[in-house]
């Protein structure tokens, strides 16, 4: 992969971030893009799957085709194969020819039956407890030469960096949503306390204790009790007195 291809690759990967709503959508696009990039590099029909590991759980999460997803999912179920090995040791692992290489006989037999002759696993080291691997499938043996492996590593590094950005943006969105929900919840509780204070001529602490007791007795969340009080007042049906 030359500098021009790398530059174009970065642009397309960043476009994926802005055009997809979550990490799963980004990985689907990444698998398709990796398939196209490696097909161009080899002049062969290269399929790609993406395996993601978080908190010791490993899952095939995306693929350029259903065939790629199926082949990779079989490897995950066997817990044995080049892509599993690549994720474990942190460097590319090549299965050059399923008819010759017998390191993973059960998986090799499945690949051969599906018309796949060679596999390359390229790891993507991520921050924290997450890791991913690009699983590239070729229809002929000997397709993944040293130069192709080098190109795949360059692409994998670009994918790693953009994937980390995608994960961070998703986490930032989730954090913002959680903060928004927390603020809304706090606002409802404060407003409800104000209503109870006015109707019961009590302090804020006493109003909050009334809310807390009602939440406990009714086995409902404090926020839900508060929201009902606020909604009742907003519907112009004021409460003259609130009891838990």
C-alpha cells in the first residue's frame, strides 16, 4: 500500500466514522473496505471478517460477506485458527495453504469445503481490554505474499486508529446521553420536591423523604414518582396534598 493509497484509505475510513451511527456500523464498513483494498492489492477476491474481543469475550462482529462471517464464526467456535492465534500473540498469522498446513486440521477442512485456500489474520491492538483482528480469506494458496502482508499491516494500523476514534466518539455520545438523562432525572426530582414543599408546607429534606418513602412503598424508581407528580401539575390537575 503506497502513500497515495494510504492517504485515500484514511479519508475513506474517516468518512465511515461520520456516516455510521455506532461501532458495529463502522466495523461493517471497515470489513467491506478491507475486502476491496486487499482485492486490489492481490487481484484476487479477498473476503474479510472482523473479530472483536472485549472483557475476554471474542465475537465475529462484521464481515464483507456472509461467507466471511460464517467462516470466521466457525473459527471462534473451534477456538483454534490463524485469526485466534493472531489476536493471542499480537502479530499477523498466515495459513498459506489449507491442503498443506495442518496446524488447524478441523478449521482447514471447513475452509477447503467452502472454497477458501488461504487465510491471513492481522491483529488490531486497541486501548484497554479491547482487541480486534482482520481475518482475510483468499480463494487460492500463496496469495498473501510478504508484500501483501505488509500492505495488510499498514491498512490494519489505519483501521486501528480510526476504530479507536469511533469507539471514543461512541463512548462520548453515551456519556453525554447518560449525563442528559441524569440531569433530567435530577430536575424532575427537584421540581417534585418544590411541589411537595408548597403543598405540604415542609422543608426540602422533608419533601425528599416523602418522595423516597413513596418510591419504597410503591416499589418504583424515585425519578418515576417525581415525574408523575410534575406531570399531574402540568396537566392542570394540581395535587392539594401528597402522601406516600
